[in-house]
C-alpha cells in the first residue's frame, strides 16, 4: 500500500494497512538543506518559485519514511493575491500596509482574478504531484477567520484584539470580509485539487481565540461552506482545545488536532495532536510516548500520525527520524 | 454594601446587592498617571516599593467605581526570592540567567527565607489595606506550572517547548520543581492573607498549554493543595478554554474565566470572561455587550464582572469608565 492510498483510506473512514504519518511543517527550518535554500532566496521568492517549492517539499521525503507531502506555500498568498500589501520583514513576521477595517475596504479586495494570480501555487502542486506520485499530496489554505485576523490587525499579534473588536464594532463589515475570504479560500482550494492535490487542509490557526459561541457565529458558516464546496477530502486544523465539538459538526473528512486535545476525546477520523515539544525530548522518550499513544488509539486505525502544531525550528532531524521510526513500529 | 462585602459575599456563594466589578491589570499602562510613575521608576523598582505599589493600585480606584483592588506586584517575584536571576529587559519581557532543568537545580532554589525576602509585598498589602478599607483586596501569585514554565524555558515564550519537553524527559525533576514552587506559592499567599488580603487569586497563565490529561497530571495536585492550605477564599484563573472541567474540581471558591469560555458553560461562582478587545470597540458597543451578558447571567448574582485577560495597553480610560458604568446599570 502506498502512502497515498493509506492516507486516502483513512480520510474515507476505512482502515489502512497501518496508520500513516506526516508532520506539519515537515519542510522547514529544522532541516539544514532547507536553510541552505533559504540562504540564497527570500521567503516570498521561494513561495513563488514552483521549482524551489518542489525541492523543499521533497527534502523531508528523502530523509524520512513519510506518507504525505504538502505543497510548500503560505496562507497569506491569498490576501496578497486579492491586492493586500503583504510584507515579510525578517524577525518581525508578516504585515500588511493598510489594515482592513471597513466594508468598503473589504469590497476593494479583488477576488475575481485570484486563481490566475496564484498560478504559481498550482504549478507547484502539479510539479510536486509528478515528483511524489506515491505520497498523498496535501494542498492547504488559511481559514477565512485566520486570514481576517491578519488583515484587520494589519500584522501578526498575540491576541488580534483589533480583529476581535471589529466583530463587535462593525459586524456587517466583519461579515463582509469573512464572506469574501471564504469565496477566495474555496477558489484557491478547488484550484489545488484540480492541479492534483489529493486532500486539502484548512489551517484555522487563530480560531482558538474565540469562545465556542463566537466560533459558531463567525467561523462555522464559512468553514462549513468550504467543506461542502471543495471537491475531495478536507481536513480542518484548529489551534486550541476548546472547539472540538464545534469543529466536529462542519462536514470535514478529518480533524487535525492541536496538542491541547486529548486523543480519546474525539471520535471519527483524526490527525495530529502529538506535542511538537516531544521531539525535543530525545529518541527514547519519543518511542515511549508513541507507544503510549498507540495504546490509547487501541484498534482505531482511522488516524493520521502528525503533530499538534508545526515542527519547532530547533528540532533535530534525528528526532523526527526517531518519531517516524517509532510510528512505523506501532503501526 | 461596600465593594469588599459585595465581593466576599459572591465568593461565599451568596448574592450581593449587585454584582461586583474589577478588572485584571486595572493598574497599568493604559492609565497616563501610571505611565507618569513608570517614567521615573523601573518596573522592579516599582514592584519593590510599597509606597509606589500603593499609589499605582489606588490610581484606578480614583477614576472608576470599582469594588476591588489588587496588590501591585509580579508573579516572578517568587522565583526571584528563591534565588533565580530575574531580569526585565524593556521590550523583551522577563528572563532568567540560567534555566532550571535538573532536580539538583530545583533543589538549589532556596524556599526557606522566602517570606522574609518578600516582605516588601506584604508591606504593600498592609499599606493598600489601610488606604482602601472598603474595597475587596486581592493578593495573588502565579501558579506553580506558570512559574515552572518561565524557570525551565529561561524566558517568556510562545509555547514554552523546553518546559513541556522536560515533563517527558525528566519527569522526576519536573515534579520536584513543581512541588517546591507549590510550597513557595502557598507560603507567599498565606503571608498576603496574614497581611490583610481578603482573597487570593492564582494566575495559571500558561496552564492552557497543556491538554486536560496533562493538566490533571502536572497541575491539578499542586493547585488543589494551594486551595486547601491557603486560608480565606481563593480564585483560580486559567488562560484557555479547554480546562473548565479540570479547574472546577480543585476546591477554589471561584473560577476566573478566560474570554474563550462561554459564561453559560460554567456553574458556581465565576469571575471574568469579558474579552479585553471589547474595550477597544467604543462605549455604545460596550453597553450593548454588557446588557447581552447580563441577560445570559439571568438571575445568577454569584459572578464578579471582570475581563478574561488583562486590560490591553492601548485601551482608553474612557472605555474602562463606560464598561464600569454599564455594569452598574445592569447590576
């Protein structure tokens, strides 16, 4: 059974020969060969080059026995392609020239030619598809709410207070922006599926800032529309542990769990939940923890081994190797 | 009925004439008079001066109709008084010279003379007690886990990965450090009660980094011991919304809720949960939101109005005034 078949069986609710494995942010700074590429190319230059995206996505597959690959991209290419002025300043993270805090500013975002302007992403998907035919290929997008947070705040933030305040102060403008971002996310995910992605994952990195009631009001409708309108299996990742019930009702094939969610709390098709900090703790501890989790899963095979958040930059490649090997041992 | 009586009635599970109100971080950067004090005094200098602590704690009471005051201090004075080398670098937040990652390093922390070395905190409590006799006086401490996070990581962090990795790699050292910090927190809270604090609040700012199972294993025993061994009413604050069931079982008189917890989810004596971002949204929105929450509370009066996290530095004093006035309207 190939990794691709394994992942697709799990997301269809069927048991694979053994549980598949991949890691969020498996292509990234923890790999010296990735840092070597980045030494010569800016982040946005890398994201816009299908050849370089393919190279860095293949790097972890050369080192580790993984079942899936994910297109190398960034969630903020969507608002950028709608006309938002995205900047990445080293050390400061992403920012936008002008925060969007009115319905007029939301309407000024240009969603019409989005997929033309994001052709480089779909080219990267096609290229990776050809280079890794036996791996499950994940496409992805940020959730409408997460993109909204960056656009309204104007930059990364601890708690995105301006983004949350706009919900209360200008609910119509907030809804308008969220709706337009939902349309854009659907278009972007569809185009990735058309380019060859087997499955798409929605990253709701900042959904956990909201209470369950606020999540039902502001996030759930758009997320449900995405699951309904994008062809093929969909996976939803939310950073945070208090929205498991809300996210379970939105029609996704699988839920990718943050490390604050206990595995035995969620039924159905799951992915993730291993604390990235585990990979700082040494190979013996990694093996013991994987065995403990396997015991928790019991006979349930509809689970994709993964982390509850991205690989930490200080992780050693050896630790990732130990994790993947331990997963293969327990199946 | 004084503010003091009002708060003490609520924490005893009895109805007050109307629900009391105070705000986490009500003494702080959002007030120009606080910034004026800080212009001439470093943060640790301020914390170590009972006179200045009293002055900045009284500042919000002069402006707003609040029912409670909280001693001005910092959670990190406890590990500092145990010998950890605490530094506050402007813009970078707190850091410690040498992270603590072994049982020997945990044992080297000196808990014996703790309350002698923290006499300036108790002097600040006595001084504030005398200056605000009709306000409920809160003492506080960081939770053992939250202090552990800073000591093991060695500095503030997004997710404290080294602190979490130590739980898995060196569980005996982690437990030893947590136990020693629990003893220190109990001693520090007792001494505040002896100095005149009516109630003490434990801030578990980083408890939300753990899953419910990990919270039960690593945090719950120490937190339960604190609630049992500290005299007088105790309040527990956890930043995060997925631990409501765990924290409800620990013996605290009240739970101070983060803004990711819906008010109708929790029974018993509660405090908090208003999103600090609300205070960025303008007085009309503040009033409407307070009315909505009052409707949610219905006849339940065993609730202390407060925020789900501290007042944001960019909040206007007018917004805080509008919030307190709105609370007084709904009772």
